[in-house]
C-alpha cells in the first residue's frame, strides 16, 4: 500500500514540474500549451507508474534481474 502513496507523490511532483516547464516553452495559443502539458503529463506519469512497479517487483539476488 505504501508504494501507491509513493507513486501518487511522484506524480504530483511531476505535475507541478511539468506546469513550470510548459510555461517556458512559449506556445502561441493556450490550446497548444494545454496539449503540450497533457502529453507530457501522460507520458511522465505512465513511465513513473510502470518503472516503480517494475522496480518493486524485480527479484533482487543471484537469480534476479538486478542481481
């Protein structure tokens, strides 16, 4: 259950960071800015969720992927 909170926390931090980064991209229209944010937020949150779950479930040791 703790990993769920970690993923949510990281996703919130990513959301704030992406809002700041998109503001500096100098989009011509508001819809372009919103589209850029939506795509970046989707990709980053998806990657965060997948990578964290893969790392948590990876077998560490002699027969595992990381060991």
